[in-house]
C-alpha cells in the first residue's frame, strides 16, 4: 500500500494532501479537503454525481485516483460560488427548480457548466444527450432540461 | 466501496513500464484512463497488488493519420479525428466525462465485446504494437481479441501504438443501438467497403459488437449467435444487427 503527497489547485487555490494510492479524487476532495459539495453516489462511474472539472474538462472523480490529479487544476461545485452572484447554471437551475432531493445536482451542475461552455446554444435534444451520463431519480429530468436551457439563455445574455 | 489496497507507480518511460511488468507479472495491472479498470477495482472484481499508471508516458501520446499512441484519450481523438471512422464512432462512446479520461489503448486492451474501439481496430485491420521484455511485436487486430476481456497481450506486455493502414477507394460506417445515448450498445455494426475504378465493390467487411465474447467479423447477421440478457433478447439483437448491417454497408459503399 503506497502513500503519496499530492499538490493540486482546487477552485483556484493551491491545496496539498497525503493520500493512499487507492483513494479516489472524490474521496480526497470530500475527506481530506473537506469539500463535501461533490457527491458520491454509485462509486463506479455510472451515476455522474461526483462529476468535477479537471483542467476544465468534466471527469468522474470516483474514477480518477487522487494521486492522478497531482499537479492538475480541479473545479468543484464550490468553485462556482462567488458570493451573492449566482453562476448562470445555478441561477437557471434555481429559476426552473431543477432538483428535488438535490443529491445528483452538483454533478449535473458541473456537467452543464462544461457543456454550455462548449455549446452556448444547444437544442433540447442536445441538452438531453448532455445529461445522459447523470442519473436523477426524482425529477424525471424535465425541470433539469428547462434549467439547462435557462442557464444557456442567461450565459448568452452575459 | 473502495479498491483493495495496492502500490501505485507512475513511470514516465515505456522501458520503466516494461521493467515493472517484468518484476510484478500478474500482480500488476496497467491503468491508463481507468474508466473500466477502476470500477472493476471498486467492485473488487480486480485486485492488483501493483497499479502501473501509464498516463505520464509521453511516448504514448502521439496522434497521426497512420498511427495513434495507446495513451491518447478518446476526447483528443474525437477532436482531432485522425481517421474518418473515429470521427463517427467516438461520440458514441459513453459520455464526455468518460471520454476525457478513457484512452484508445485502454479500450482495445480491455476488450469489452460491446465496446466500439475494438470493432474499429478490426474494421481498419489495425496493427496493434505491444512492448514486452523481448522487445516490440506487432499483432494483427484479427489475432488480438481472444475472448471476453481477453486479448493476445501477455501479462508482461503493454499496448503502445495502434497503426491504421491506408485503404484506397474505401468507405467506412458504424452504427449502434443503445437504450440511451452513451449506454453500452445492445448491438452495433460497422462496415468497410472497397470499390474498384468502375465503382464496383471488390471487398467488404462487417464487424458486430454486443453479439458474442469478442467483436465478431461475419458475412452477414444471420451467422451471429448473440445471447439473451436482461437488456435484450438474442432474437432482438440478431434482428437489429441485420438492419444495422444493411444500413452501414450502404453508407460505407456511398463513402467509398
């Protein structure tokens, strides 16, 4: 069993942790760095709840070892909070009530932030495909699709 | 749910990777993107004592029209599309969050019979380059896939490169049917069609996924022997395979 020192940028701040080789990035964020906004659902890469951005690209943090994130830049859902100013994805989800229990929401917010950065004017079909890797057991997705579309509008309005 | 404890090592050269595999043999597993291996470790279906991460080996990262490094991510291939078939197939693989980590070499070496990239290797007659203690050897794609998650790679070998031969006057096409976009395909079919100067078909190949213990080369879907499972019946898979085969043959023919 190996232990490793990792240094990474998390939400713009340099952070360090000592992790076991087998510790996932999701667990390191939650346990070592106390960033519990990242939720851990299925723990084998199916549900999408633990999605974070690594160097700007969405990844499943349960399928990446913390040691593999050494030297990388990680953005979690906490990184979208800027005081009283809501990130457009948060604002869109708030307006459309794009959650019920909220467990899947951090992963969907991070997936959507990356998706809209690459596709600012998606069709409804594209929005639904973008959400295919994130499971929500409550909403039936309708309000999430609406929230993503509202977020896109807000981002286009700047 | 955690992987069983292991030693993590991250070599930066292929020589170090080969030396580690020689030292640890079957106790070692190679991880690239980890999008198949880490779930298997979390479920304790795989319990390697040593995990050799090849993500930091720069020599596995090249992308060219005839040759792709085994460590290139699926997201990079989707963006750069060095082969027209890859441009069509990559968006079908799981979701962006998976493709950002998953690699071409990892998918081929993992050899899931429902995965797309092993079928691409068969359709293109790719040459799979492996490095081991005895040096380099080239394995034809048709000799590579042996059974479910089992390939011709020895435990002390690492897949380093996927070479794509040039096919003239040839078109490719691939389609699959899955319950939702990004799910594992219930069944998929790819075609390669080569025509002569007059436009007549002189060669063709069909490859099917999700219908056996490996990706399957067949003359047509009637030869397939898929199984029933919770997702679809064998009869349904065989029917859909026939519909897809007709479609990809026509599309590949039109692109030749």
